[in-house]
DNA sequence: AGGATGTTGTGCTTATTTTCCCAATATGAC
DNA sequence: GTCATATTGGGAAAATAAGCACAACATCCT
């Protein structure tokens, strides 16, 4: 099932290419070379060409890549030439920021519902939603066939909630809780933890105050 | 200065080890083997041992690692055996969530100020702060010697604001704006963009609705 | 005391990823 | 048409990262 032909590191760079190409498109650019794109992304041009060449021949020798075409190809490859509906579980500070973020809709994703287990939050409006009781989440996920979930609950609840999401049919989880989830191998998981990034950078900072 | 001995991928895993060890410590565990830690992190035990061995010999053969000791070592290595003060620029939805996040303080970081350029936000309270006019940011950064900044402004403003931060003395930026910053090589930058992760996962999802 | 079991640190091997390089092709100037 | 310049795609080499396997040591049980 998983295209083991294509290394995961390569897949991980495609969204960065796509993001930059969309940005260039809004600036009115029509064509770009791997060298120019590489400069914007601080990458090696050969790496970009090789990454793209795993999926086809999208460029023109001597010319470069036509931006709208390459955007369309990348959207197809990444399966974002459609809109995926997503759920958010956890209507705290982060869940609220996510629900109001317009970036999802213009990049292939759309929040369809938000859940919490706090009676004080259930039924309250957040953005264009009413927070739903998380006990209805599995049923909603099943009936709508939703496949993607954003997990924004406290760490202590993350594993249990993730398991409920998966057993309801969720197959991709973006986890904001600072923990590693243990889930079946056919479930995609990605993590966002600012502490990890800050500590990574702190390593390179000099100790002096 | 930068331990070019130590690959950046290794540095990137240390915060994950530290996070898990702290979690284990709260559960009362005192000792852990590389095999057990690897299982929790879904990594190879040899990789963990090799990563740690780049910085010293922290384990005991036949026994494993003493959790409090290893935590102390990792905190020292990552330079989080202290508290770094940080600024947040951008008091929008995300900036507000960040300011109220308690995770920073227990992991070596502390938000010291938050800035915006919107007159409607400047002067308003957010969490324990009053939003300050971003025009005072450079002066504040210089006078306090702050080195770390979180960038939570719209993409269109990110590069310019980042340059102001750097020229004021900021040396590490956690960027939430969906763009690649171009900054001097002595400035650390890390990015958080949920769209990138979602598109990465979407690649592996079957196209079927 | 000795054997069974468990664990580290690391030399070496294997796997993966990145980069180099160049034939092939495109465009524009004259 | 020819030449100068720009650029891709991909084979091959180089660089980097991951994993195996084992000597050395620790603990526990009898
Ligand atoms: N706020 C931030 O800036 C930030 C930054 C980094 C990471 N995080 C992480 O993101 C997660 C959410 O952060 P937050 O600041 O929004 O926290 P929060 O405490 O504001 O919100 C968490 C929400 O999850 C709900 N919840 C708890 N258990 C639940 C369950 N079993 N089912 C459904 N809902 C449940 C709570 O009622 C609450 O509304 C946490 O894991 C946090 O560590 C937050
Ligand atoms: N909200 C989310 O969940 C989310 C998710 C992913 C990424 N992001 C990204 O994070 C960034 C912030 O997101 P947000 O939702 O908080 O946006 P937001 O629009 O709510 O807030 C942005 C804030 O930045 C301020 N700002 C604009 N220009 C500024 C400048 N030059 N100096 C100082 N402040 C300035 C604005 O006044 C505003 O208060 C954006 O780049 C966004 O794309 C947000």
C-alpha cells in the first residue's frame, strides 16, 4: 500500500514545494527553475529535481517548471486536489485557534466538527461551530466517513482519545499533545510540539545570558 | 563553537528523549533501558544508545539509565538547565494560545513579552501580559538580552518582522508563519506549519472518500 | 560461586539520502 | 543556422544515518 518507492523524507518536502509555488503564483510568477526554488527554500537544486522526478517529468529542459502545472501535479500527488474534512478534538486554547485558521481551507482541508468532554464547553459556539460532546465523535466520524483528526487534548488524554478516533475510522492524526502515540501501523501520525523545536534550537545557543 | 561532531538529526531527537524521560519520572520510574525507551518512542534501541554516547557514558551496563541523571544530562546538553526568556510577536489567535500555555515554563522557557502592531490589540491584556507595540520590541530585546522569539504574525509580515528581531539580538526563531525565512546563518530557525504535516499524511491516505 | 539474564557502548556493516555531473534539450541573439 | 546560455532528468559517487552484533559488565537466583 505505502509507496515504498518514494522515501518519506521526499514526501515531507513536497508540501514545502507546494507552499512556495502557491506563494510565487500569487505574486504572478509563471515559471521557475529548480535553482530559483532551491534558493527560496535553502535547498540543493538537484534535490528538488530528483524529488520531483520520482513522480514524473514535470519540467522543460532549458526552461524550468511551469508553476501552475507543477502546483496541479503536487496537489494530485499529495491527494490535496480535493478537500479533506477533518475533526478537531479538544476545544481549548489551541483548538479554538485552529478552528478559526483560514489556512486549512485553501490548502485542501476543512474542519467539519470540534469536540470536547468538558460540560462547560459542550454546546458553546467556537467560530462557525458548536462544540460537540466527544461521546458523539465516533458516531459522527463513522457516519461521515471522516479520515483526518487533529488532536488538541491534554497529554494525559491523548492516547485514549486517539484510540477512540482510530476505532471510529480516523486514519491520520495531527497530534499537538506532547507525547508519542502508539497506534496501528496503518494510521498516519504527525506531531507538533513547540518545546521540541525550542530545545533543538537552544542546543546551538551559547549558554551566556 | 557548534559541535559539528554531533549531527543535527541527533540533536533533534534529544528533546524527544527528554520529554519521555520526564514523563516517566512523573510516573515514578527511576531506571530505564534503551530498549524500553525505544519502544515508547518507536525507535531502535541502538540509535538511542548511539545518540547518547556522543555526549558521554550515561548508562550502566547490565542495568540501564538512571532517569533523573539522564534528564539532568540532557537538560545540560540542550542548554535547558536554565530558563530562557522568549518574546512572542503577533498577538492573534495563536499568540494568545501560546501565552497561556504552561508547557514552556516547565521545560526551560518563559514568555517575557508579547507584541503586536494592531492599535486595537496594543495595551490590551492577554494572560499575564499587556500587549506591547511592536515598535518597542527591538529596544526591549536589546535591553533584556533576549535571544529567542516566537513569530506568530501573518506570512506577509514574517520576513520583515524576523529581520527586526534578528537585528535586535534574537538568535533563535520559532516561526509559525507558513513561509521560509532568509536570515543570517548564525540564527537558528525552526518552523511549525500544520498544513505541511496534513499534506504529508494525505499522501498516504487513499483517495476514496 | 556460578550460571542465566539483561544491558551498555561501539566497531563495523548496511541502508538511505544527498550531491555531483553531464547528455539532452530549449531559447534568444545575430 | 549557429552559438551562447540556461535548464532538466537521472546515473554514479559521496555523504550521512541507521542498525547489527558482541565484548564487557551488572544483577539475581540458587
Ligand atoms: N496552547 C498552546 O499554545 C499549546 C502549545 C503546544 C502544545 N499544546 C498542547 O496542545 C494540547 C491542547 O492545548 P490547549 O492549550 O488547547 O489545552 P487546553 O487545556 O486549553 O484544552 C484542552 C481541551 O481538551 C479538553 N479535553 C480534555 N480531555 C478530553 C477528552 N478526553 N476528550 C475531549 N476533550 C478533552 C479539555 O476540556 C480542554 O477543553 C495539549 O496537549 C497541550 O499540551 C498547546
Ligand atoms: N491560528 C492557527 O491555528 C494557525 C495555524 C497555523 C499557522 N498559523 C500561522 O500563524 C501565524 C499567526 O496566526 P494567527 O491565527 O494568530 O493569526 P492572526 O491574524 O489571528 O494574528 C496575527 C497577529 O499578528 C499581528 N501582526 C500583523 N503584522 C504584524 C507586524 N508587522 N508586527 C507585529 N504584529 C503584527 C496582527 O495584528 C495579528 O494580531 C500566521 O502566519 C498563520 O498563518 C496559525
